[in-house]
C-alpha cells in the first residue's frame, strides 16, 4: 500500500496506522481572493513626493502607477520597470496640479485608453474631468471644464471607478460608508452622468471606509478601511457584474494592520494575483499576493488522502457516491509553512537557551545545516563553542558538547562567525584586528577538529569595527557589516572560499535604520538579507533586486524589535528553511528563538459543515491533523470533524 503513516498523537487518542491507497488531490488556482492573501514583503515609499497621500491607481498593463496627495494637491506619476512589481517602481518626476479644481483631492481614475483622467475632490464633493494629450502622461493633462457633483448622495467623497465601457460610474465615501452607482449616456463623459438611485452600504462591516475597487470582470468588490485603528480590506460579491444592487458581503476580509493601520486605497493587478494597499500612516504602498490555491479531494479515487499545503488553500471535495449512499474521506493534513523568512509577522516562541556558562559576551550564533548543532562565541573568551540540539532547530533542547576552539591567537575581540554549508570551513571576524581568518575542520561540523589555515584578509580599509560576516552560497562573495561605517561591505573572491583572493567591491549603508549594526544574514538565494542592530534593538530586512549584489539593495521598511527579550542583540541566524530566527543577546547571554514561518491557512468549501459551525484551526508547522468527511446526499453537504488534533 502507498501510505502507512503511523501517528503518535499529543491529545491521548489511540495511535492509528492508515494502510489504504491514497486518493487523488486535484490542484487549481484562482485570483482575486482575500482568503488566500499574504504580504509579499514588498513596499514602496511615496513620502518624497507627498506625505498626505490618499489614493493610487495603475495603468492596465502595470507599467505606471499614479498617486494623489494633499500636500501638493497633485497627481504624481511613477514607472514600474517590471510590470506590477513595486520593488521596481521609481518616480517619473512628472506631476499635475489639481488645486485649481479642489484643494483636497482624494482619488484619480482613467479611461481605458489613458486619454481621460477623473479626479475626486472632497472640498466640493465633485468629480472633475481632464484630457491627456499623451496617453497615460499626467504631465500633458488639461482641465476639460467639466465636473459633476455627488454631494446629494455623499458628503465626504473618497473614491471613483468606472466599468470598462465607461457607461457606469461608482462613487463611495465616508459620510455614509456607501457606494453609489451612476450612468453616463456618453462613455467617460461626466457631463452626461446621472444617478441610478442604486447604492450599497458597507456600514455593517466598517464605519470608516476609504477606498474601493472592482475585480477585472466586475463580479467582486473590495473595500479598504481603517475603522477602529485596524487596516482591513473587505470582499463583496456581485451576482450581476458591475451592478451594485446585486452586491453582498462575502464574509471574507484581510487585515493589513501589520503593515499599516490606515488602509486608504486598494487596487488589484489585472489578473487578480496581486493587491496593492496605500497606507496613510507610513506614506507607503504595500504589495500582496491574492491567489487562492484550491485542493479538491476526488472521492472517486480513494477514501484516504494526504496533503501538505505549501500555501494558503481552500479545501473542496468532489465525485462522492450518489445520493442515498454514504461516501466519506479521511484527510491527513500536514502543517506546513505558507511563507518563510517572514520578518513582518515574526513572533517570539518563548524558547531560549543560556550560554552564560561558556560565554559572557556572546556575539554570534550559527547552526549546522540540519539544525542539530549550534555554535556560539564572542569576545569574552574569543572561543567558538559547540552544542547539540536533541530536537533540530529547537534551541530549548540544546546542550553543551564540551567542545570548543579558541581563536585568541588570531583575534582577541571575536565578533562574527560564518560556517561553510558543508561544515568543512569556518571564518571569523573581530574588531581588534578587523581581519577575517580562515579555518578548516577535518571532521565536518566538529569544532574540535578545527585548525587555522594561516589565511587571513584585512577589511580595515573598509571597516574599523567589523562585527558580522557572511558569504555567498558558492563562496565567491564575502560580506562584512560594521558599526563604525554602519554599512555592509561586499568583497569578491576570485577563488571560491579562499579569502586571500578577496577584493573590495562596494558597500551599502544601513545607517538609516541603525547606527550600531552587529550581524547580518543572507537568504540562501541572495535576494534578501537581514541586519541586527542594538541602537534600536531591532532586526531589519533588505532586498537585492539582483541576487547577492548589494549595489541593488534597498530597505524593505520591514523590521522586528527584540527589545522585550534583550536590549543588546548581537548575533543573528535563520533556520529550518526560514521558519525560525535566532538572536543572541549580550545583556542576558541568551539565545532567543522566533517563528518567521507563517503556517498555511486552510479554508473550507461552504458545503462542509463543522460541529458548532466552526472549522478547526490549521495544524501547526510540523504537526498533522486527521479530518474526516461524510456525505449521503451526493455532495450537496458534508459533515466534517477533527478526529485527531496534532499528530507528531
């Protein structure tokens, strides 16, 4: 048989072995879904143009973005070198003043060809129409002397949209927390607009709505809100496309409060796979993925199924026996991470380990590739200490191996350590000599087998207080972070892993985030890196648009404070495929463990009925839940239950 998974469970249920043949799980993908939304850790600040931003919109192909702001009462234009990717956005140095029409502009919209622009003005509660002599270039805009008042419907107007044909217009505002529908007898001509006497209220979900948008076919509507100090996007369905009279709440919402609690504008990519939210608190646009992955258990192929979701999914069932015959399924649902290296949603595990018996000034922490060994050291003894973890990546299970290696002959103020991925070499850095030293281990990952290679490289020309060290995964680049220059320095190695072949390339300043950076860690693919600093007791996240090239680095505006655990964070490491982060603190001499992997969220088809009407929470990463489903009406409805909670 293809499945013989043996369960030892946490809640006392009798262990079970399943031997049945596994049934088929069918995968599919759909866009425009808040149920599958997650933050991309990608953002773009517009503070340099306007610190009172209200609205954003995009050119249909995603190569242009437009911002409306109150500081200058202007529309600003941006380019995206990669369509729909905020990480490639840049200001075009092109803007257009609308102050002659309204001193409190809120939103802007365009016709389908980019030759007409429409502005929402809150001072007058009116819409204004402009022509662009060059399509999509707001620098060529001119006022058409055409406007349309919506004050009879909304006294605090915020946003405007059109259907693709330009024959319908929609306005929403905060006075009534409602949207209103209008007809245009001539497409995209405000002079021909009239109210349809059709509206839809969002008040049951939010008392402070700020922006709205349709999906590409007009069957869904999304509303952004900052009610109650929480940034939230709500999802609605329209049974008739673009007809507000057929709208209803979908009972689906998504919080963006981790990025900004003032969600003022929301837009989607044309295929629904990305969502963009403008946050007023930080004057920043944030990017999210909004693809819903569905998994369908095909009951015609078996009765036992196993699923390890690598993303947020909706679970469905199909092809049961005919009505009148009982049909069922048992699902072994593995808890897995939908995202990793997720600093924005990091949380302390309440897991720690003291190294004070070995090192009273710890400066770094490193792990064996499989998480079963940990290495700690610092300037108290200028020694590297080795520990074993009885449970991989669980710092609370660490124990000292009574194995250590002194580097005092080379460095008497040890600050950083990097171990090659195969465990055969390691490299140290210190602030006494500002020199990198290279060592070999005759037995991989065994510090007791270490010996100095008599190979070193000075970084003093770049940094006189070198703190942390990292390498590109193939050993052809080295990175040093220091607290004097407050920068990351990049070096190229003409011979991989041989630091004697190193030469300086470029540096990247992190002083805008912390003036005392202590360590850095690179994601294995080189697209992101993190820096710990004890000026603010915080870990900061950066992206490289070209992997391993810090000349392309930029701050992600993502950080995580560890001050509650230690006010002197030093060493930094990630593990378990980016689902765990470790910080060593010099005040407490303790290793602290954090979760940086977000478990996949499982939602269920509405035909699935749970006891008390509440579906179980998704299994934790590494756990397995056993779920059972039965139907006797041919799949019109399913009875479901959580049979085993948290098998390990």
